[in-house]
């Protein structure tokens, strides 16, 4: 009996130690998330009459979303951005890097260090580096490089805006994909490959029949993590194009920012934010379920 | 068993060659954008595009610290991000320990909840966050003004929630907390309880156990949590963009961004020197974090 009450006191002590973190998370994440839902039902604005006296408008903001072509454009651009950079670009290059680095070749550490480098570049710096690569028409660094191979130079960010932010985000995320997929690859027992080689399997057969199926859990986790983090990308796109030209790269985080801080429509911006929160939460719950967290 | 047939070794050689070729191509793709920042920052005649400097110079770096506000921006960034990182380390160290040792019912829901918190896009939170911080800020000002009069403004620069260091530090730290708590919880899980129990037998209090036994043991985990917090807070652009407006409070990413906005007279030498200064701590931290990075990610996948 005495032991039990002692344990109970100890458990309360743990909660006390966790309390400061809990308070910060409640105040600066949970409360804003809930407040965001509330705001989305008002006509709150940063300036004008609505700023002084915001009103409850029910589902009006959400009804407006349905007829807002720019909102659907933002969802579509975000979708293409996530599929292009996270699901395809980072994944393919990350997997190739991870598989190549498994071979006992020389300079492995050097190669992996270089591939990790883009991930270390702060968003704004990454944006400027790529403006140097892409902007300036014939003078742009990329134009000069591909011009050497006979490709017509272009104003890349103007002509292929969405493709270019996909390339840049791919560049930035190869490292994460590589690290995660390396971890996944290392869980496949070497004997299985040995056996396949004995049976005379070709490399492509081995890849399709062994590597891919056994990697599926890792790949699923990677896809969810990278989709979630790509939806949240703001600084990179903002530094590169600020959503332009003409909304071609206006991903959902840029659209929220523009609605709230350029158009000052806080209530409407919050409705868009709630959509982004819900999509991220759904992916997040899928991630937590797929991960089967050991606690 | 170790006999390798000639065709097999030729096959292996070819595979290695393919590995070298693909890794080289991917490495070039990864590295080339960095050359511009590096070369242009030492170039007396910097341009937007990549070219080999004809006259090498340190003048750009000197100008960052003398003519421009580079030193101020660097200080602001180091102060804000450094404070946030320290705060994260303390809170995650304590919280992670509690999460590792407790058997209370709230442990599992809490751990799942912070995983989901990490998923929420910051852009979707900044508007309500801004309004909330503004309310706190006004309340603080209402208390400080009658007491400190005209000095209240100077105090608010440090303790303000909007356009003050404190608000940004708290929000930056909170954004890094979920990952740091997970890192520390996993770290303490791997730490044997023998030491603590021995200390407990000796009649040490919780505080004593934490200070004499746990902190020394926890240092590698704290270093990992701190590095991750530092890296992402250092790179963050959105939060300072929204919470700071006074020129004297600007952080490096903001200073850099504003320098790039002077459309007609962008000084690329200055810009790239500033970018290189901003890049350096991030790359150094990343170099240190490499080891933890692989462990953390593989730990996450294992489950």
C-alpha cells in the first residue's frame, strides 16, 4: 500500500517535469490550431471595418473556397509539387544514391557528404543559389551549362516555374530520402541476395522481386514523411518565385500567406489554413499508424 | 566459397562503374549551386551568374560587417536561435526523461500527439499565432508602461512577444520541441537505470539525481537534440518574417532577403558574402549532426 502511494507520487513528479514543454506546446501550437478553426468562421481582417468588429459568418468562408479558382489552383500546384519533388524526384535520386553507396567503392564518405550538403542550406540561401542558376535568361548559370551541350537557353523560372521549384525541392531533399532508404536497405538480410544470385537472378529481377517488396514499409513511411514536409515548404518557394508568375507556383502555404498578409483576409486565410491542417493531419495519422511506434 | 568467376568479377566492376557514374552526376547536381555563393563572395565584380573571379578580394566580407548591418543580423540570429536551442535542450532533457521513465496513462497519447503536432504546417498556424502573440504583447505593454514609462520600449525589445526577442525565441523553441522530446525519450530509453537506482539508494533527491547522474550521461542525446533544433531554427524564415518588423531586430535570413529585394541595385558581392556567413554554421552543425541523423532516421524506421 505504501509502495503504491509512493509510485503515484513519483508519477505526478514526472508530469511536473514535463509541464513546461506541455505549456509551450499548448500555448503556441494547440491553441493557435484551434483558434485557426474559430477564425475560419469569421470575417476577421487585418485592416478595414472587419478588423475592428469581426463577425461570425458561419460557413461562408468555406463556401467561398469552393468557388475560388485560386484556391483550387493552389491545391493542384501543391499536389503536383508534392508528387514531383517528394514522391518522384527525391525518392528516385535518394534510392539510387542509397543503393550506389552500399557498394564498397571508394570516396563513399565524400559522395554522401556532398549529397547531404543541400539539406544544410537554409531555405533563403537555397532560393538565391537557384535564382543564380535559373534567372537571367541567356546569362543564367544553367543556360550557360546546357548551352555548352547545344540546348537553347531560357528564362527557366518564367518558362517552367513549377518544374523548376520541383527541381529545387528535389535537390534539397535527396539527403533525407537517401538516409531513410539506406536505413531501410540495411534491414534486408544479405543472405536473400546471396540466394537470388545463386538462382541466377538478374539485377533488375533482384530489384523488383526482393529490394522493392522488402523496402515497402520504409518506402511508405518515407512517402508520408516527405509529403507532409513538402506541404509545409514556404521559404524556398517564397524566395524563388513568391508564388508567381501568375500563381503558377502558388502552393498552399504561399496562398495562406498571401491571403492573410497581402490581402489581409485573416478569416478566409484561416479557412485555407484549416484545409491544409486537415490534409497534413490525415497524412500524419497514416504515418503514425504505419510506423507502429514503439513506446 | 570465395572463388569468383571471371564473368562475375567483370560484372562487379561494371556495377561499380555505374555506381561511380551515378554518384558523380548526383553530386555535381548537389554541389554546383554552392559554387556561386562561394566564388561570388570573394569576387571584386560579382554577378548573378556563376563565373571565375578575375580579382579575388575579402572586401565583400569587410563590407558586410562595416558598411552594412551584417554584424547586427548575425548577432540577432545567434542570440535568438542560440537561446531557443538552449531552451529546447533544457525542456526536452527534462521532458524526455519523464517520458522515458513514467508509466502513467498519459504517456502514449502524449507521444502520439507530439508526433502529430510535428506534422502541422507552420504557415497554417502563423495567423492565429500572430494574433495570440499580439494580445500577449499588448497585455505586457499595458503592465510595463505605467511602471517603466519611456523605458518600457527598451524592455519590450527583449521581452516583447511581437517585434521582440522573447516571442520569437519561445515560438522557435516550441516548433523544435516535439522532435527533441522524441530524441531525448528514445535516448533515455537506451540508458540503463542502474545508475539512477544506485543514486536513489543513496538517498539522493530527484534534482540531485538529475544533476549529478543524468546530465553527464545524457550529454550525447542533448547534443543531438540541440543540433537538430539549431539547424532548423537557424534556417527558419517564416517566423522572423512575420513576428519581427523593427530593422534593429532583423535576423540573417530577413536581412538577406531584404538585401535581395533592392531590385535595381542588388550588390551580389555583399549578398553572397552574407549568404556564406549564414550558410557556414548550418553546414558545420550538419557535419556534426550527420552521425545522429543516420541513427535518428534508422531508429524511426525500425519501429
